C-alpha cells in the first residue's frame, strides 16, 4: 500500500470518528442550550420553572434531530463508499 492510499484510509477513519464525536456533542449541547435559554427567560419573566422546562424539552428534541441528521449523513456516506468499493448492487 502506498502512502497516498494509507493516508486516505486514515483520513476516512478520522472523519467517522469526528462524526461520532459530533453526535455526542449534539446530545449534550441541545438540552444545555435549551435549559440556559429557559433559565434566562424565567429570570426575566418570573415564570420559574416553566420556561426552563419548556426550553429543556425543545433542546432535547433539537439534540435528537441533530443526531438523526448526522446519523443519516454518515449512513449515506458509508453506503456511497461501499458502492464505490464493491459496486452499486452490493
């Protein structure tokens, strides 16, 4: 295996690892940002704890949607790579 193919293989592995790390960040950042927005609105409007709860749930939903989107992109990329390696009917 020459260096170019070795480098391309390692780059692909790192891309998959980076996507997996991004998925984990989406699971944490969505609810965290939602909670922070709700906290600020609760302090501003005096609606404790309703805005925190509402925006936390919105953040959880956004986190799951981002995870779903990232997973679909990753699956599409893996399918395209398999089609390139093994042919379109594999």
